[in-house]
């Protein structure tokens, strides 16, 4: 398989005003930057402008650190929240409990090179998937979580994430509520798949909640994790239609397919720096 062309991605948001696109484009053109993809969005209600630019790394006469240094004065002049990232493989640490489908799907996509990632380790509060994960040549860490040991357990998770030099932590049906400290220390770096169409049916057993309520659509939501349960900024969602003949077990079965697809899409958008967070909302340049 051919090596993907290396790109830098500039993503930013700032108060909306005249001249943002012209200034950024002129800056890149001045340094011979070849733009391969450009996306803009102006939020009139918030008065905020969002931008994402992909640039061929080899078209620039310097590396990413110099690019950041040279762009910083422009960012300051427009009061931008910004970042410049490299398209190099990101390191994804997966957390899982006893539900296998999202873990299996991510490892299959990783093996098939559908996701440009490395998986330095998998962390679980159960031993269930040790053999499966290690068969893939990936280190497996068992970190039990009980009501009594939660602070120590999540400190261990944080240590493992740092040791793995992780870029993003993915909760692939990890059925535990992370500590506020862990969420606050890694804002925008922890992604969860919730098995409902948020904001409906937060918390445990959402499919059973949906069945009891008699809904005609069920869904799944990929979102960033915050200290508020299932309230983080939403990255991706999808739904499927159900009807009166479906039992709770049917809803669970249908939902697993949606969860896998939504998590994979949401993770891809994050890895490609297509997600810009503003408050509790996101702009996703697909």
C-alpha cells in the first residue's frame, strides 16, 4: 500500500470579520504552500468564523515548527484559537469493558489500514479480551475499577495513556464513568460512543429506555467526554428506524451496527482534524 502524502492541517476559529480568508491564503501563498482542501464556516448567531486548510507538507520550505512560529503573529492579530497538525499516524489508546463489537471493528479497520493510526495498547476493567487483543500483537492492560478504587484506577489509566504517548483515548463501550480529573486533564482527547441518539436516553440501558418510551428511531452518538455524563460536544450521530414489533434485544442488535459506524466516522473526523469545538457545539468539516 502506498504511503499517504504528508499534509499539515491548519484549523482555527475566531471572531468573524473581513479579511480572514484573504490573510490566511496570502500567508500560505507567500510561502508556496499548496492547499489541497479548504473549508470555511461563518456562524452568524455566534459571530464566529471557522476554517480548516490542508497543505502539502513538501510544498513549504520549512517544517511544522517553523510554520507555527510564522503563523502565530497572524493568529494573534485575529484573536484565533488555532492549531497546526501533522497527518502522521496518531496513537489511539482503546478502553473497553465486556461489549466486543466496537473493539473488533476498530481493530479490523486498523489491520486493513482504513484508519491511519497506531494502537499502542488496550485498557480494560475486565480480562475478557486479553487473548484477542494480544493475538493482534497489542499490549493489554487490566485495570479493575470498583467503587472503592476509582481514584487509583483512573490515575493508572492516565499513567498508561502517558506512557503510550497517546494522542486520543477511545471509549469503545467502556462502561465506566471517568473521573472528573481525567476528563479535565485531556479535553478534546477522549472520545466516547454512546448507544443512543443524544440528548435522549443518557446513562445506562438506553435501548431499554427507548423501548419503554416507544420511540420509532434509535441511534448512536460519538462525542467528546467531559465531566458531565454524556453531555460532551457531539462529533457524529446516526439513527435507524424501529417499530412496535421490535423487542429490547432487537434494538440492542440493530444499535450495535450503528455504534460501530458512528464511532469509526467520528474517530476519523477527529484524527483528520475536521472537528472544531466551540462551547458545547462542534463544526465538523466532512
